[in-house]
């Protein structure tokens, strides 16, 4: 298993690594900042380079204990030292979006007691489903005001990796169905928006809610009797 830089520092844009395995047009590295996707967040894109050669990283995926980087063209052979560079504009947009999603579900849980039932995102846009019986325009406007108040509050976003037993002892994590984690996972990565939200989460986030910028609720709809969808969009520039 390589070192996953994104787990502890989401702001790593460029890194040095060695190719440890090749399979088809995909390579595994001994360390990487490429997020392989998961939890509704898409995988990163970017580039690997060695000497005069550059490979575009089309996607990344986790299989077992390795992250495989699918490249355009013939991949570099094992043992090659490469420089990895993220498509930072896209990654940072996803970091802002992911944190916005946590702000949304934190506010809705705190103020309305509604659990999340699903979600997905792309750069600067996302959707989340909640266990609401009813959803009205007045409520949506109220939620939008509250989530933007949390952005303005400039709350710190803290990432910790906890032993399984310690994570399972935190009551707020149970609501995010941490109990469904396989028994073999002995450490749990926890993302906390201080004073608002606490979740077991593997994705990448900004360090402070002010980096999210203004959040717009652009649509809402019913997806069932107890399932209501809220769609959000972020502004391109802060």
C-alpha cells in the first residue's frame, strides 16, 4: 500500500513518487495525492511526468490496498521516478463542493433532525437527499440562509484519523452509519466542521468554511414520501 497524501493534507498539488506496479495503462505509486473517488466525490485528474515525458492521468481508482492511476498512452515502467501534478482548479472546486455538502447536512441535522439518504457531486455542484416528509419554498430559503451563515462563520475544518474503537465511541458518528464499516477497517478518518458537523469521511475538504464561498440552492424535489432532494451550486470565484 502506498502513502495517500490526500488523507492528511488535501492541499498537496504536486509530489514525487516511484512507480511500483503497472497493469494495462494504469500505474500504482508508492505515494500519491490523487483522490481515487468515493463518497460521492469524483476521482482526481492531472499529470505524471518523468524527464521529457508527460502522461495525462485520466482517472484514479482504489482497488484493494492500491490506488491505480489510469494514464493516456503507454505507462511508465516500474521503478520510474515521476512527478505527479493534480488538475488543481478541478480538485479545489471539488474540495469546496464537498465541504459545502457537509455544511448542508450539518445544518439540516442540527436544525431539523433529518438524516442524509444519499448524495453526489461534481465540481461546484452537488445534490443531497434527506429524510424530509415535506419540502417547501419557504423552508428551502431558510436553509439557504442558514448554510451561508455557516460559511460566513469561518468555521475550521479539521481532519483526524482515529482508532476504530475511539471513533465508534463518538455518538455523532453513529448517525452517519459508521457502524456499517467492515470489521477489518481499524482506523477511521473523521472530518469535523468545528461546532457544526462531524462525519466519517474519506474525501478532500477545504480548511475553513469561508473558502466554500456562497452556496445557492438551485433546485429541490421529492424523490419519495420520506426522501427529498436539495441541489446546490457554488460560485466559481470567491
